[in-house]
C-alpha cells in the first residue's frame, strides 16, 4: 500500500490545503483527495510542485507499507 503523507507535511509546514493549492497551481479538489488519501493516480508534475512547495523529498510524501493482500 502506498501512504500519502500530505496531511503530516502540511502540518509540519503549518500550511493549509488552500495555500498549497495556490503555491502549486494544483486544483483544491486534487489537493483534498491527496490529503485524505482518496486519490487513485498522481501526476508527476504535481509531485514535483508539492515537493518544491513543501521543501521535501518524494520519499517523505509517499511511503510504501507492505500489505499482505494484493490489490488488482
């Protein structure tokens, strides 16, 4: 399973979703889906812009957690 740590990183940077949307040009609805880990696909440019805005690495934003069940 891939965990999206956006909520943690926003808290760490004392930033709200709207501010991240403004800083990255990513739609607020997309930011919200990432925040609540409801998103199914992530655009590479979005990852780049979020990492730039939050001054983080992709590995801090996305985390792999081994799952016993394989999802198809």
